[in-house]
C-alpha cells in the first residue's frame, strides 16, 4: 500500500540519486522483519532465472533486482514482490486477458506488466513470464 502511494504520488523522488534504492532497501528490511518468507520466495525466483544461460542480475534503477540477458533487461522484481516485465502491447494484452499478469502498477498505457508474488504458488508463473521475456530477447540477439 505504501509502495503504491510513494510510486504514484511521490514519483518525483526517483529522480533524486539513490532515493529509489534506499526506499527499496527499506522495503527489504520490512520484509526481513515482518515477512521473511517473501524474501525466500524472491531468492528462489532469482535462483531459477540465474540458471538460464547468459543471465545475470543487477540493481534496478528504481530499486529491486534486475534480471539481464547480455545486458538487456528481462524484467525486475521489487523487494515487496512486484515483478515487472516489458512486452510488446499485443503480448501484454494477451497476458492480461488470460489472467497471467496485470496492468503495470504505474505505467498502465505502456507494454509493462506487473505480476504479484505473494506465495510459493506464484514462483513458477513468475518464472514462466520471465522465461517468455528471456526467449524473446534471446531470439532478437541471434
């Protein structure tokens, strides 16, 4: 709830260097204290994605963990469990119609989707979405 408020009402703070990373670190600390299982879930997603050829991780510019394939972003996950992935609009619309993703939590009119990781049952669908993005980017690279 606070995440949405800050992103939607105080979005300008992301232009202040390091603010988004500090905010996300605060979320991670909150998760560590109050929802440690969520951090375990995010670690398991990270393990799955890092097992794919050519994938590495970095800090996302707005906080969280960014998954990359040869320096191209596959998607990123914020410390509160919001997974964001950029697709073309047709793919995005199909994923939303099929109930596999939701509109991006901020950029609804873009190709970005959001997927909310709340339980262990969400890890495989999240990995599948990231895999779709990975395969799309890998195909463009060849």
